[in-house]
C-alpha cells in the first residue's frame, strides 16, 4: 500500500507539471502578450508574470517585444516655409503598448509591417510640419526664435495622433532629428557665402587690430602725461605748503632782525666755504687781525 | 517514463509464485533494470537542481526572472560576478547583461565621409567641390554656416534593468540622442563660437543636451563625459586658417600695445612718485632747517641782546675758525707798509675754472 501511495503522489505531481505546461504561460518583463480564443484576441497582458490559459487549440498566446525600438526614416528632402529644401532624418523610439490592438492590425503582429506603416506616417507628418517652419526656426542663435524642440514635438504629436486614430497599439516614446542636410548645390552656395564672410572678417580683424592697438598706445601716452602733470602739480602744492609752514617761524626772527641777518650771513659763509676752496685774506680779517701787529719780513717792509 | 514506472510496479507485485525459471529470470532482469532506472532518475533530479547553478563573469551582471518578473528591485536585482543559484527553467530564467565599466558611443552624423583606417593613415578621400548630403554629414550653425562636428560620449549604465528590459537597443538610442544633441547644439551656436571662441561652451551644451534627452527617455544611464571635435569644411580650410592668422596677428598687435601701455604707465607712475617724493623731502628739509634756525635764534637772542658787538665778533671769529679748517689753501696777504694795494696773480687750474674763492682784496 505504501508503495502505491508514493506512486500516486509521484504520478499526480507529474500530471500537475504536465497540466501546468499546458495551461500556464509566462510573460517576461520585456514582453507584452495577447491571448486569442479561436483566433480572436481576448486578453491583453502587459505586466510580467505567470498566467493561465486554455490549452491549444482553444487559446493561443502571442508574445511581442514591448521594449522601445529604434526606427530611423530615410534621409529625405522637404520644403521649409521659406521655401528652402532641407534634408532631414528622424529617429523614433516606439513600442508596442497594446498587443491586443497591435496583433490584428499587422497580420499577426508583423513588426516589419508596423515599421512600414510608421515610415509612411512619419513621412507625411514630417513634410507637413517642416513646411510650416522657416529654416530660421531650425537654426538660430536666439533661444526664443529657435523652434528645434517644438518642431520635433509637433512631428511626434502628429505621428502619435495618426497612430491612435488608426488604433495601432503603438506608442511613440520619443522622436528627434538626427541628421540635417542641404542639397549639394545649396551647400556649394553656402560655401561661397561663408568664404566671403570669412574675407570680410579677415579685413575687419586686420583693420580693427591696428586701430585698437593705436588707441591703446595713445591712451597710455595720454594717461602717462596726465600722471606726471598731476605729480608736478602736487609737488608745487607740497612746496607751497612747506613755505606756508615755514612762514610760521618768521615772528621768531622778527624779534631781532639784526641778529637774524647776522646769523644768516654766518651760515651763508659757512656753507660757501664748505668745499675745497682757496681763501685770500689780509690782516684785517678776524681772526687773522692778530697778525696785524706782528713784525713781518715782507720785502715791502725791508727797504 | 512515469507510465513505464507504474507499469513495472504492478508487474512486480503480481507474480507471487514464480514457477518457471524463464519468468524468474525476466523478473530478475526487470528488477535490476528498474534499479538502474531509479539511479538514472535520481541523477536526473540532481542534474535538474544543479542546473540552477550559474556563473556570472567579471564583465557582466545577471538578473533572475521568476515567472518573467525580475527578482528584487532596481540595483538589488543585479547579481554580481560569482556563483549563483536559481530555480531551473520554467520557474526562473537568468538574463546576463554584459556591462563594462564605461560604454562609448561615437556620433559621426556631422562628419564628412571617412573611415578610422583612412583617417589614421592620412589617406582620406580628397574633398570635392561641395558636400554630398547622402555621404557627407555636417551640422548647420545658427548663422547658417556648415561645419563638421563629431562627438564621443562616455557613459555607464546606472539602471541595467531599464537599459536591457525597456530598450531593444539602448546603445542605439544613446547614439541617436548624441546625434540629436550635436545638431541641436550646433543650431544654437554661431560658427566662430563652435570653432574657436567657445569650444568648451559648445561641448558642455552638447553634453547637457544628451543628459537631458537620456533622462527624458529614462535610459538608465549616467553620462560621464562628452568630447566634441569641430572643424570647418575641408573645402574652406585655407580661408578659415587665414582668419585664424588674422586673429592671431590682431592679438599680437593688441598684446604689444598693452605691454607698451603697461611700460608707459609704470614709468610715468615711477616718475610721478619721484617728483612728489622729492617735493616732500624738500619741504621737510626746508621746514626742519628753518625750525632749527628759529630755535637757535631763540637760544642766541638773549646772549646777543646782552652785548651785541661782542657776540657778533665772537661768533664771527668762531665761524672763521671752523671755516678755515675746511679751506684747502689759505693765502695770507698782509698790508703793504706803504699802504698801496698789492697785486696778486693766481693760477687756478686744479679744478674747472670756477673761482670759488672769495678774494678779499684790501
């Protein structure tokens, strides 16, 4: 009997496993799935996990990649509002958001067919949007006039609107311009213009360089002259102040002008005989007046 | 196999009385083969569970999907290198994510047609008269110039779960964002800013745009660095080089002028301070000497007033004494007895003819 119980348990487990394989399926994190009953989509599964279904041939599961996929359209020409011919290429991040809608739309969920549809929608949306904007809204140094983001957004919204009206089960995650170009002949015209702009710039640089250098030099000269003149004026003022200060000592000397005069002469004498000098004097000059009464043997007295 | 198992079980319990040796041998054989089957099954069970072990290499991370759902949230879901175990297939599934420390993406959407080999060997195709938009990429600047610009973006994956499970090809998406950033930023900058005046600013703006885009798109990456290289079209290289020369010339002229300016200003400043300093010291000397004189005067005044002539004589004699020590040549010329003036001839040639001597002739 024990053996039988074990056998039954093992058998049941195996049957359960077999049944699970038939009745249960998994949806991965990166997938969305749709369950069809006799070919008719009935359930939409967007969250990962394990789910129950009736076994084939009643229900069938179709799984799709729900990750964001890149799509780039062909580098194609459109007219801007100017009108100028502009070549653009746009990248789109799209994903299958609703497998139930996506599945019947594209012959059993053919992604290539979806991309073909996306491409045609994108082409018309692009030409409509680019036709509304002049080139100056694609390229502009002024952030307020630059409509780059707005243009991308407009295309994105147009594409998204078309997709939702068609009920494709596709959502556009992001859209951006990835390449810009001009027709070959236009590029050549741009080169010609750029060359002449460069030449204007060259002559301007030469001319303004010399003029500015000259200006700097003359300004420096002027400033230097001004500085020296100011210093001279300061010096005069300082000397004047000195004299004014010195004038305060005058009352002292006025007490006895005679003495003042005498002292000035004494000091003048001292100063004038400071250097190497030769002095010739006679006996009347003090202190040599002492010699006056000495006997001399000068020839004048000899005879 | 399970059916077989059941079947054998019943087969063994039924024949209780083995009569002929043939069936006994069969039973023996069945018994031993059943033992082998048991061992095989045991081994298979062991193999089944040990198949759950897997290895994660140093350059990769792994995520376990349990019934399709990642086990753990965010960074916790990531298994680092080493040995790990998961339930075998129908329950768990291991997804390995190659992850190098830093990923690199190049954008050449704004560059002329070339290959890395050609570039290295310097054998690039010569530039044609114009740019063929189908082959040569370029960017249009805000002042509608054409330039070539390319970028290298370094980034690392911050959220591998988003990076792997939400994007079919996340690195392509990064690439597209970088292409877009280059075009968009070039459309905002003038040609001279991109090429010379504000190269760093342009690069920062490109990086900012890529960062914004990848954040908006929730790519789960962190931008480390973005290097941008920009050149004028090869067709216009000479004329652009001439502009550079002209600009350098201009800078040289201006630099020369500025150094002249500095020199002149320094000189004039020095001159000015010399002038004022001289004036200051002259003033100080003048005032000091007068003050000293005044003090001496005040000191002498009482002495003078007590006997003016004596004082005068004394002072004079004293001064003469001092003065005469300084005088180099002293010539004493006594009066002639007859009172007639003497004639004296001097040869003064020691120094340039500057008769400093005060000749006191009688």
